[in-house]
C-alpha cells in the first residue's frame, strides 16, 4: 500500500510539472478581445494599402509570433514607414505587457504611422520618434529584447553593432529584406552576423526575407 501511494504521488508531481509551465505562460499574456477585434478589422480594411516601404503580411505575422513566443517586452523598430510592421509588433506587446520604440526620419511617413497606430487602437503601446536613426539608435539606453531593423540597407551592420550591447541575452534581432543572393549592403551584413559566435541566425523566406537572429550569450 505504501509503495502504491508513493507511485501515485510521483505521478501527480509529474503531471503538475508538465501543466504548470503552460499555465504560467498563459498567465503572462494579457487578453483583450476588444483590442484584438479592432486591430484585426484595421488590418483587414487596410490590407491593400501598405505600399510605402512596408512589410508583407507574412512577415508581420512572423514578427508577432516571435514576440509572443519569446514573451518579449522591450522592442525597438528601426524604420517605421507608415506603421504596418509597428502594428504587428505593438499588438504582440499589448499581450506581453511591453512597449515599442519606433523610429523614422520622414515626417510624412511618421505622421501617417501615428494616425494608423491610433486607428488600430495601439498608440498606448508605441513611442514613435521622428528622428535620424543613425544617431538616435546610438543614444537609446535600452535594454531591448526584440529589434526589427528595416531602414537603410547599407547601414544594417552599423545598426546591429550599435544595438548589440543593449540587446539582452535571449533577445531577438530581426532584419528585413535579406537574401542569400548577397546584394552589396545586405550581403556584407548577412556574412557579418553569421560570423558571430554568440548569435544564431536563420533566414525566413516566407515574405520579404526576414533574418531572425538570437543572442545566445553575451560574448
């Protein structure tokens, strides 16, 4: 009888150990059905209007999933455009309890993005900056656990090097418009990132070429 009880206790402990992590993960996500509905409607209504240097929907969904999976909270976007990617990032952050800093140098795109963020109901999760990212990225203190880089391609390596000390271990640095065809700026950047021993990169080609890079160790 004693042996049976011990076996039963061990079984219960194993079941509890398997269930608890799932429960904890679920509890960390903040559900807001009304916001979800508003964002989904906005994206559906504007699905054919993202012309001005915005990402395809496939990449937006991938970025959203990365943030949710990593439970990231402190995000940086380099290159806002008119806000398509920022909406996906902020939407995910609304569930993890995080916030996005996004930067664009063009005043018209910046203003349009602000309007889009407001219409999508996500303004509270976004700090949108009109600035030169070459300078501002250097000045931001961080730390960040998620980065989306989609600005001037010949500056990709510089952005990465400026953010590297501010990116948390376990954090994710994503870069858009990357291809194995090795165009000049993007090719040099891809080769550089892949040479770093403390980072691990994969190239997602479902959309516009999204390089997904995880920081595994500090050095």
